[in-house]
C-alpha cells in the first residue's frame, strides 16, 4: 500500500480501527487551514501557545467537511 492509498483509505473510512487512522491522518498530514486572526479557527482568541491534537483535530475535521471557500 502506498502512502497515497493509505491516506485515501483512512480519509474515506475504509480502515476498520474505530477512526484512529482517520484522526491521525488528519492531525499529522493536514496543516492548519486558517490564517492568524481567522475567527473560524477553534483556537481563535483562546490563548493557546502551541497546536495540539486535542485542539486541532476537531477544527481540521470541521474544515474538511465544510464547503470550499470561493
């Protein structure tokens, strides 16, 4: 399995591990989609000094499921 095949499988829920591979793929392979000051970011005005899986995964997951900005 190539890295591309693994990413596609994990992002399309084809790996039966309770969503762990999906969460790991999103956290480690998707950069923050927001610029500083973007109010849509979950960390906006939260005083977080560094990104963490606990804070960033839900934000990235939400972004992946949003319509594309035009």
